[in-house]
C-alpha cells in the first residue's frame, strides 16, 4: 500500500495533467475537475472536512462500495491536491455532542 502511494505521488509529477486522467494519474488539479472525478469515476462521497490554516481545507472522500478513501487538500486559489489515499475505510463510531 505505501509503495503504491509513493509510486503514485512520484509518477504524478512526471505525467502531464490531462482532462481524462484517472485518480492514479492526478496529484494536483483544478478543484472542480478533481471533485468531478472523485464523484463520477470513483463513486466517492465527501465524508467531511476541516480547515488547515487560512487558505487550505482538508477533505476526506470515501467510496462506500469499495472502502477506498482519499484525503484531498483544497486551496483558496482553486487547486486541490491528493495528499493520501488508501483502502479498507472503516467507520468506528459516531460523533457525540460534548455538551
């Protein structure tokens, strides 16, 4: 798994960005195009997200049918990057209101 991710990240820097690229070929891309690929090609759903500084948002996307997950960092300039991806996503519990 780790070697696959490392290869994907290294290869992404060498592969030209194409409109018909698959998730394995994309490292950073236009936010709308990356989101469209996650939704339509991979059947992923946004599970949640949170701010990572004043101009970056981290989002977790999962594909419920396969258990694959993708961590995407989106920037205020309209670019998003795949930070990490993996398989066998498992929900371990629900959030409880601390109040």
